[in-house]
């Protein structure tokens, strides 16, 4: 994300920076004028959002299908609409307790006073969302910000124009611009605004640029950046249930999911069996092959070309590439459709070993001992997600204790993102900050600490002129 030499102007003659700045100023002015919204106001806003989403379910499915070229309506309903609706229900159900002031302990010398924390809206929150889940990853930060009492400016990805138009119209019907609005335009101009908090979901490279721009105004950021999420399969766990779950997670939305299993670590004695089961289960899931209505196309030609280049590079360096499922060659019959693919013999000089794949390609790495699998994960940047298939034993405990990732799903994939009471976010190069659960509410709130002084406390005796009484008190507290 680089700042253009000549920033584009609108028909009104304003640059994007000026246009965004005017909206931000109006939202901040309204926030200062109206103060923090009540519990009842926040709940009304959340419930209106939910109703609007449900009533537009079919329109959302159609819009995302158009933007992708082909996207399963069931995947859209499940991962986009249902995900946000359940998130709204969770916030609505827990909002009273989230907003409630919390008492904190009081120091001994001040024990006749009291301490508590009140959670105050930050003000105006900026949200930059990606193209891969253009409803869920746009609206979950927005509804969390609303629950925390903030005003919001949302800038979605330019790669989903039909979905963006639908979201823009829906939000304009629900809220005045000074409360929540959707904007389009230059990303550098947006990320350089003096928000009270900025939430970004996308690639690590753009995340670095966003953080750098935000730092000019000391804007705190939440970054959800993805990375190469590993899947470790314990020896003896190459079963239909295990492999079906991995295939689901890898091929959901054509592999274009930030927490998709990027690669699999399988015991060296079971790699062949894994590939056979993977092929069979992909055939069962997509009986019409890559032209199945449930199999998602790649979002644009640039992303498709990147996948082609990753496979070409792997082949050139000696990898074995296996297209799986029914009639993988039929992918050529539909624009930007990439067949389900397994890659064996991956080595460190291959791009596929280091770059986030973001497509239906699954590299498989053999390991001998569980320590080998753990070491492989730990030699790479910390991932957004980690998946482990195995019994509740010492090996599982070792994986949990000795690896660091965003979240973990045991004996499954993907579904931890749908657990509303768990925080969601990365660590290290996969991101920083959380925006699900109570952690999300608190990320977008200011925890204002308030001390109420009592009528008497020992600190009042520690005033000049100091003397023997002061010495005795200090000796007592410093014993």
C-alpha cells in the first residue's frame, strides 16, 4: 500500500484524504455531541443489523457469487451471514455484563476508598476489510465497534464491488453517515487518518504499511494477517474423519480462507494413505469435480496466476504435483478455477514452502517423531491457526505447549473462528490484537480506571512536614 504521487480526486474536487477526513471529523463531532450510546441504543442498532442481514441473505449470496465467478451459496450463508448473525446474538446477549463497571482491589493504605473500571467508547473506529470473506470480515469488526459504543468508517476491498455496493446501501439505510458509513478509495489515505482505533484484515505486507501509516497519528491497530497455518496429523490418525475435515478446511471457498490448513504434517509411514483418502473424500464432496456448483472459483486473474506460478516453481524444483478429485482437468472449463491439488516432496527452496498459498493446494510434509513436526512449525513464523488431529495424550500436550499460534482446533479445522466466546487473532507475523468475544469489546473500548477517595486513609498522614509518624508508617508498609 503506497501513497500515490497524485492522489485521486472526486467529482466534487476533493481528494480521498480530504473526503475521508471530512467524514471522520463529522463522526467525531457527533460522538462528542451525543456521548456514549446507552445499552438500549446499542442493542437496537445490533438487532436492526441482524434483521437487515437475514432479509438480504439471498442478495448477499448472489452478490458474492458474482464477485467470485462461482461461490457456493451454502458456504456464503454459513461463513458470511450466519457467522455475523451469531456474532450479533452473542454481543446482544452479553452486552449488559460487558458494559457493567468492574470493581478492582484497593491498596491497603487507601482501603476506605474504592476502585472500579468503566468501559468507555474509544470514539471513531476505522475498518479495512479484505476480499475473501467480504461480509463477515467487514461486518464483525463493525458490529463489535457498535457494541462498544463507537462510530465506524468501513473501507472494504476493491475486488468485491458488487458485494460492496450491497453493504453500502444496507448500512446507509440503517445508520446516518455520522454513525456508520462505507467508503471507497485510496487505502493509504484511509489508513493515515487519526482514528481512535484501526482494524485491518489482509496480507502481512499491506499490514506493515497500514501500521506504519497509523503510527504517524499514534493510532492503535488490530492486525489480522494470516500466514501458513499448519495441520499436524498424529501417527495412526489418517482416518476418513480426519482427512474429510482437512479437505473441508482447505477447499472451503476455494482455499481462500486466512485460517485454511496451509500444509499438512503427516507421519512418514502414512503419506500414501493420506493422499488416497484425500482424493476419495474430495471426490465425495465435489461429485462434479472442479465445475461443481459448490466449488469456488479464484477471486481474480492475479490470484489465479499466483497459484499457477507456485505450482510451476514447485515442479521446477522437483516436487510431485497430484491433482485430485473427479476430472480435475475440467477446471479449465470454468474461468479462474483451480483444481484441488496435493504437492509432495516440497523443499525449502520452493516458494510454496514459504508463501501463504490462499488456494486449493495442499503440500504434505512427512515427519518421523512428533518433535520433528513441532520443530518444523517452530522454525517458521507464528501462524494464525494450528490444527492437530490425535488423542488426548503426551504428543497433543507437547504440540499445545511448545508451539505458539493464534488459535487451535483439535480434531477439526476452521470452526474455532465460529466460537463467539473465544478471542480471534494472530501472534507475531500473523497479527496482533483480538476482535471476537469479550476481548473484542475491550479492544474497542477504553477501560477508564476510577478511584474514589474515602474520608480517611493512611496516605493522608504522609504529607509534609514529614516526621517520626511518617517514618513509622513507611516502615509498616515497606516491611
